[in-house]
C-alpha cells in the first residue's frame, strides 16, 4: 500500500509531499521561509491559497527545524492541500542561507515567488505580477508595494512611496534598498546568480543580483503585508550585522555595470543611513568607523563625498517632513518605512 505522504531525502534534507497528487508543471513556485513562525504561518499560507489565478502554482514551505509549532502547522496544511503544498525540512537547523537554497533548487516553476513566513499576501497579488513578467521578457523581477503592520497585525503605513516604477541596477545602487522581498517574483532562469551567494546576505544583495539581468518593476498597489519587528527579524536583532551585509551588497555590484557617479551616490546613500542611525541611537562612533571605508570606496574623494552625503541627508529629511505633513487620499498622514 502506498502512503499518501511521500518523503524524499537528499543530504539530510527531506520533502514531505504527496507526489501522486501534486499539480504537474506549475508555472509559479512560491518559496516560503519558515522558522519559529507558528504565530503567523497559517495567515501566510492562507494568503497564498487565496490567490485566484488562471495558472497553476505550488507552495514550498522551507521549515528550518523550528522550536515551536511551525512544522506541525506546515504539515497540517500539507495534508489538507496535497495538490499544492510541499514541505522541505530536515532533522536539524540548516540556517537561512541553506533553507533558501534548498527551496530554490526544489522549485519546479518557471517563476519563483518569495514569501517570508511572518508576512502574507492579499488577494489578487500574484496574477498581475506574472502577467507583467510574461509581457516584458526584459524584466527580471516584479514587486508590489506592501502594507506595514506590527506584530499584532495593526496597520502602520506603507513600505515605500515609490509607486509604479522600474529600476535598473544603477538606480537601485544610487538610492539603496526600498523593495519588499516578500512581494518578489522573479524568473527561475536567474536562480544561478542567487545560488552563487555562499555566505549570509540580505535582501538588497538579491535585488542587485537580479538587476544584473534586467530591470526591476514595482506595482504600486500594496498587495503584500510586511510585519515589522517580528520574532526572529534580523533587522531588529542584529542591526550591526545588517549594516555590514548592506555594505557587502554594494561592493558586490560589478564595476562594469555602473558609472563612477552611480558608485559614489551608492556609497554616500549608505553613509546617509549610517548618519541617521547614529542620530537615532546616539552611537556617533559609527560615523567615525564608516567614513574612512566609504571615502576609500568612493571614486570622488573625501570632499565631494561629504557634499553628496550632506545632499542625501537633506533630501531624505525633506521627503520625510513632507510625508508627515501632507495627508494622503484617505485623509490620513501616511507613515512610510522607506521614502525615496
């Protein structure tokens, strides 16, 4: 007698799925990273299930040996939706990088969609992204704006103020990271450039890597929900690590793909972020630590780099002030996480 749940093992990783029930040749593989997300995972899965599409999808849940009930929730949904859900896991924690890599390698779709297990999608999110990618073969990845919420789900504002726009690698470097990763859908054919990442990274490096192969597009409608300061958030717990990985992402950009001006604006935007963090936290030593590194990396020298940084600080402060003093269409002052 054949079990309804087929477990396939590869190098200590194994998959829990019903191979006889799974949809054949899905167009989209949704890659969901899950670690200690028991409080949020059901909502994340339900958001994927709510997508109404004319194409087939599959949901891969990368469960990284959680210490809470995350695995039990993932397996419960897999049993309930055997045509759609595959659980990729192991008997030990493999870490963020390996969890992400095994999902990419396991996805069968022509397009791969990313979703963190503590975020979720709103109805109608996936279809317009796939439509855009099909109609624009020169586009590497499509994102949507996102609603930001706190741990309890209370709405805080928007992820960015970008609207409908597209960006090449130079634009992404000049203004830094402002795209929401849980909204990202990209071409599976570009997976190789992401699988080359062998050390810990942040989402900004992923966006810059994809931008090597085509432009990035954001759809203005906020169809993703981003949970701020959730349990396990690297940004919340390891700000210094994130800052170092952000710098690593900048240095990872191929020099042939950008101009001197692009690089100079990229490193000064980074310094602007360091300055704002130092002001908020009173850690003035950060500026002293980073200025020599940034000046050394900039092609423009110390004085011009300082002027560009000052201009970036003034521009960002003005945008923030303008956003806080002008009401949006609903008559509310909009809190925006990333102003561009």
